[in-house]
C-alpha cells in the first residue's frame, strides 16, 4: 500500500486540535451569516458559542459546499507530494459536496495518473463528538486498498 494522506471536510465534527492530533488535512466549507460570507474555520474566527448565539438572535445563515475548482486546487496540493489521498466528505444523500470532490478527482486522474475509488457509504455519518474519521478511514484503507 502506498503512503496516503487522510483528508476530510470541516463538517467532520472534529476540532482544529483533533484534526492536527490525528494528522488529518481539512478543507473548509463556506457559510454566510447575515449576508457576510465566512469560511468554516472550525470556530477560529467566530467561536461556536458566538455563532449559535447569533442564530438564536435571528441571524440568517446558509452553508455552501466547495466548488470543483476549489477541490482541484486542494487535491493538487496534496498529490504533488506523491501520496494517495483518502478524502472523507458528506454523503451524496446529504450534500452535493461528494459530487464536487468526485468530479475534481476525476479531472485530476490524467494529470497525476491516479486511481479514483468511490466510497459513498451511509455509515460514514456524523454523530456529535463521535465521528472518528481517522478510524473509519483506516478501516476503509484496510478493506479496500491493502491488496493493491
């Protein structure tokens, strides 16, 4: 098995520290609050407490998935390291983000001679404070990539 980079979206319910401790790279969703666009930087620019307090006070919020171009830039940065990427995102049943990530990886196949393995499992779900993306990813690697 080749060396790999474990990656996830900011929707994985992990803190900045948990991403760092587990050596998981993260790509950030966008959101808008009262018309001002922000990056979901895991509570660094606006604390989660302040964010939810703003919502309770009637702030209008909206989330936005990453574009194919953003994913291409993100993946390209990791692929230049010569490692495989295992990227965990929301299920296609919950968000179009899965399709953006898949489309970007398909577009990068020829440039980096990569193989794309799609895993869109409903058991990759987010449960508050229990989403162990590193454990799930290592299980996927063991079951799907070890024999290659």
